[in-house]
C-alpha cells in the first residue's frame, strides 16, 4: 500500500524591499537551481504535473512554516516563509503571504496551472518547480513512478522516498514526524524543512 504525503516543500514569497533580499536567497534554493560547482554536471530533475484526481480520497488543509538552506551556504541563516495549502482530488490551492498580504496564488486542477503574482515577487519563483515538489511530497508513490521518464526511479525508504537517476540519488524526502518534512535536493542545491499544522489551528 502506498503512503500518503503529509507536508510539502514550496518556494518563498516577498513583498517589500526588505523582504525581497532574503527571499531571493530562499528562492534560489527551492525555486531555481543553484549554480553547480564548475566540475559538476548540471542535472535536470523531471518535471511533474500529476492530476489531483490521483490523490483519491485524501484531503489536506495546512498552515505551513518553511525553512530553507542553500547547500552552497550551509552556515547561512535559514530563510523562512509562511504558506497555506488546500489540496484534494478536485484541485490544489496554494497561497503565500508576506507582511500580512497575499503575494502568490497558485491553482492546479490537473489541466491548467493558474498563477497570480504580486508585481514585486521575484522572477526566480518558479511555479513549475513548486508543483513538481508538491507532487513528490503529496501524491501516492505509484502515481509519481508512473510519471517519471525512463532511467528515473522513486524509491520508498524507511522514513520517506528518494529520487534516483540510475544509481545516483538527486533528491531525498524524509519525514522525521507527522508534522515535519525534510527535503534534500542535491541536484538544485537546497534543503527544506517544513513544519505544518491543520489550517485554522491555534
């Protein structure tokens, strides 16, 4: 039996000039690939746009705190952002907030990805990559496997999953607790820690 996903990794959001600077560092991690070392070949992770219908009866409504660290700056302070998600078989609705204002709205129904952005949201926010990461964390293992191209595998482990190309692991998802996800993306150079609570909880 495949396991359902509890949490998800997403890109950061920015509104004011004061917020945009740290958010750019955050986005460089979870939204766009970090430039690899000169000797390292660039790896393109497979895009994923899995239909919400593949979730079956699963339903999620979360308030999230996302912390991200760039792998090329392990000593730097982690950047954080707050997000809200509603997801079930009918579709996905994601909202991001900064300084009390909504700066990003994503809607995915399995056919169209609709995005509304604040004008000052950094261009590095890549909603295609955001949707890919959502699919890796939330969608059933079998649905992810069926969508991967030849040569890629999505393997279950004792506490999560790993994304491999051949024998090389490029992304790892761990779940230290039901309220947390630890996603390590070595291909694009970032680590995400996601804390979650039911939407509306105190």
